[in-house]
C-alpha cells in the first residue's frame, strides 16, 4: 500500500483515506516526491471531478452561478433573506 501524505508541524497527514484501524502502528520510510509529480497527480484528480455544462460560460460570477443553478435544476431565484455580498 502506498500512502501519499503531507508533512506538517511534525505530523504526516494522509491525502486520502487509509484503510487501517484507528491507532494502528505502521512503519514507513518517507520519500519526498518532486513537486512536478505532485502537481501532475493533483491535476489528474481535478480533471476526474470537473463537470462540463456543455456550453462555454463567462467569467462573470453571476453567469457562472446561473449556469450551475440551471445544471442543478435550481431556479436560481434570489433569496430575500440571504445577505448581499
């Protein structure tokens, strides 16, 4: 099993769930990976989760919000009780 982790404040934090019981004692040899490999892996995981709306969208947040709401089946009517930003 290979576990990718971030080392921060003296603790190794796994980047994904690890299939071990809580409080398991493990042994490993940390091996730093290059940032390039890490970025490539991150991009691949991001591409896996990207949703296409099937048409181009603008960079205007309101247009993006309306597109996402339409894709989710929401009317995107403004909530009179929601705070304005």
